C-alpha cells in the first residue's frame, strides 16, 4: 500500500505540475485490467474541431486504432494503440485548406485507480494519454506540405459502477499541436487555443463482463467523440 501511495503521488505530481505541458486524446475509459491481465480492442476517434492559436484555423481528424491495455497492477494500467489517421487544417488566415491523406497513427499512456469505494460503486481514475498522427504529404498550388499531429491529455475522472454498465465524467487538461513544413523547409509548430475541457462517457459490459463497449465525448477545449469495443483476457 505504501508503494502504491508513493507511486500515485509521483504520477499526480507529473500530470498536474503547472510546469508540465498539458496536452487531448481519448481517456481509454475507466476499466483497468486486473493485475497481469490484458484487454485487447478497437477504437474509433474523431475530433470535429480543435482551434489553433494565432489565427491558424481549426484542426480535425479521424483515427482507427487497435488497442491494448496491460494491468501492471490492479490499480495501474499501461495503454498502447496503433492504427491509421488523417488530418484536416482549415479556416486559417496563414495557410490554405489542407486535407492530408491517411497515414500511420499510434499512441500510449497509463491510468491509475486513485480511489475506490466498492460499497457504492464509486471510483476515481487519473490518466495520461497521447496519440500521434503522421498523414501522407499533400501538394497545393505547387507547394508540398508535410505535417504530423500530436494530441495529448491528462484527465481526472469520477466513475459510478452499476451492474452491467459504468457512467463517468471529469475534467482534462489538453493540447493538440500541428507541426508542418512547406517544400521541406521552414518547420513550424502551432498550438491549441484552449487547454481545459470536460469528458463524459459510458461503458457497457457483456459476456460475464469480459466484453466492453465504450462511448465518450469531449467538450470545450475541443469537440470530439470516440467509441470502442474490447475484450478482457
């Protein structure tokens, strides 16, 4: 218990230290696999709108991921994902509308169960998630644009467990960054306009709680939605 408490304090300090960049991605829900267990699944993530600073317009993207979560302990899950994604940049005064073609996408993160009261089915989950999308290059008006997207998130979620489903909500700090080059030079990085948002979602359990269906919405810093299906082994 002492080691768990020290680990939670250390991770919380890393996540919420004001000196740490706050970054947005799906939270991966609230179910942590039991120690030494693995949960495999599929996740679809769509970001409808994410405003960039300094009049660089808005970002949107879609991702398809194969996901894996490993229960390092009953209270700590290590998460990974790999798949494909695209990126669209529009409404900016400095760049034309850019619709990058689908390319490689991946991510990683972790979640910790900071508190649980089994009598009332209440849990608190803190997490960190990151995804990176590397779409194929795009040419517009004889200019070649290369780009990739970094999407980060730290979150604190309160979950209420019922017999066959879980509802959760919480807050997050996030950032979505676009890095691009025009004609292979002048590399630039642009950041999100807003960094604090809300999360709400639900999880439905099937087949003796082995299968899980999840949906999640994210608001204010971005407008985004994700859905997932997974199975616990």
